[in-house]
C-alpha cells in the first residue's frame, strides 16, 4: 500500500509545480484503479532487484516561466505531453523501480546574479519532489557550470537538500570541461564522491540539418565523445581519479573506436605535447561510467568489453521515447553473468548514489 500512498502524494505534488519534460503534472489524472497491480518486479537468478534508471529527464514550469531561463529552454524540452501518472504507469510496466531525475542545463549563458537563485529554485523543487516520492525517484543537482566555484558550492548545497549527485552538460559555452577553470568543480565533486551525470547539449551544426534528426542522432554522441576525449587527453581524469563520472548514451562514439585514441599520439606526436597520461587513453573507460542506451545486445557486449560491465548503468532517456525495453535489454543480452546483470540494472547505481 505504501506504493499507492506515494502515488497519491505524487498527485498532490502537482501543485508543487514539477513538470516532467513536457509533462504537465497540472494535468495529472487520478491513478486508475488497479494501475499499480501491473507493476513489474524484476528478478535475476531468483533475486529481486531494485532497478534504477540513471537517465531520465524533467523540468520545472516555475523556473521556465520566471523569465530567467534562456528562450531556447522550452523548445529544447518539448516532447509529447505526459504526466506523472503516465510516467509511473510506464515505469511499472517496464519494471523500472526508480528514476534518477536530471534537468538538462539551459542556463549556462545566464549571469552570475541570475543563475544563482535560478539553480537554487530548481534544486529545491527537485529535492522536495524526490523526497516526497523517495521510493520511485531520486534527483541530481543542477549547477551553474559557467561559474565553476559557484557550481562547486551548488553541488554541496544540492546534496544537503537531499539530491544524490549532479548533472552537467558536455561543454560550457564552447569551453571544454578539461579547461583549468573547471578544476574547482571537479575537485569538489571528487571530494564529495557524488555521481556526475554528463548529458550532451551540443550546438546545432548546419551540416547536420536535413533528414534523419542528425543534430540529435550524431551530434549528441559526438559531443560526449569530444568531452570525454578532452577529459582523458588533458589529464583531468588523472588529476581527479576518484570522479564518478557517467556519460549518457553509452559514452557516445568513444567506446566504439577507442584504439584510434591509443594510436594518435604515436602517429602524430607533434600534436601531443600536453600532459603525459598515466595509462593508455582507452584504459580510462574503465574508470568512467556509461548508461546502457546503446540499443543492441552487441552494443552492450562491446561497451562491456571496453569499459567493463561494472561501469554500465541502466538508462532510458525517459520521457524521450528512445526505448521501452531497457530492463529486457540487460536481462536478455547474451554473455553476462547474473551478478553483472544485477549490477547494470541497479546495484551499481545504488552504490554510486549512496542509497
Ligand atoms: Zn537524455
């Protein structure tokens, strides 16, 4: 019955003003009778697993309508109208016990004076919602990464509110996250031991216009590939080896083609005068984390071969409709042990989220 209570509490939080990406809770329907009976409980090898989706989005209408958000915010977040009841029903059907909510950053262009209260409001609202619905949702703090010292403070403040980590973009106003000015943020995140979820926010490219949604399909994983490559090659991951950094969309293209990264400095040494790395570039994938959003069993097998199954956590991208079979993807891909499946489905996320 506690699930039902949470469900109803979530309904009351409609007035609290959370909006799941394009999903107005102001329009949330009362839970349909019997809806919760359909909840799929996932077991692996006879053991019940709390499944955790580390890649799920939401936004807050209060902050969007405050006028302080960039104009691009709403258009960047538009998907089919949804609501909380629908979200819970889909989670129940798919066997997802918990979503880790993050808000894609659209405030990296805001001034310091404006972005402080903006981020604080978002974090307070997200924390309030997650605490009230803690069986099904937890959240990641948002930060003003264009002011890395402020971002460091906001991570700490967000965790104090009850959030379990931090979400960031793959670059900040054209700056790579390996640039020295971001060191205070990385240092704080490492010191606190929090999960960092990195989600791409690429600048649209003219050549990716046209048929095929390439500004998403290619540009998003490309952004992640570039971001991770700089963090490797500029020595950020050597400087902060304790970072718990998870890249969205299976890490983009990097895990697909890592050996080229290993060969580059051998073939073109004149362009490798930066820091001397402590290990081969491809080996850094074993200290990074990735979501499982790679679609095919072969993709998952390869990601695990490069990074280790211990580095993969289930991700859906909800409410963007990229997959409805994230649980089965992990349950049915051949070649994994039960322990590895349990880790990918939820145990690794639970450990990194300290829950
Ligand atoms: Zn996403």
